[in-house]
C-alpha cells in the first residue's frame, strides 16, 4: 500500500516550509497550491489535512514576517485559502 494523502502533503510541504522562514513569496505560493488542491476534493479528511498545513504556514508567518505589509498580505491570502477549504466544491473535468 502506498502513502496516504496526509503523508503526501507532508512530504510535499514540510521541507519547503522549513526553508520559508520570513519569505512571503514562498508562503503565498504554498497557500496558492493548497487552495488549488482544496478545489479538487470534497473529502472532509483531506480538507482537514490541508487546513492543518495552512495553519502551520499561518504560524510561521506570524513568527517570521517582520513587515506589517507582508503580514497583511499573508493574512488576506490565508482568509481566501481557508474559505476555499471550507466552501469550495471540486471542479469538474
């Protein structure tokens, strides 16, 4: 049996997150990817995993973004991503 969704997300994001300290561009890009993934699943378990990853980015941003402007940009993106995780339906192909 292969890795589960939570493991795949962790493998995809953990190392990047470890290097994203103070880097707004990386954080915003990660949030964009998480929002895209959220748009492709309705699974509550998968959405929970995405929400946990978003929370980790939020905590890193709070600790390491020095600029109030950068923090505000990140907070706005965080709000959009959280809304997408809570409300968006998957796209149909």
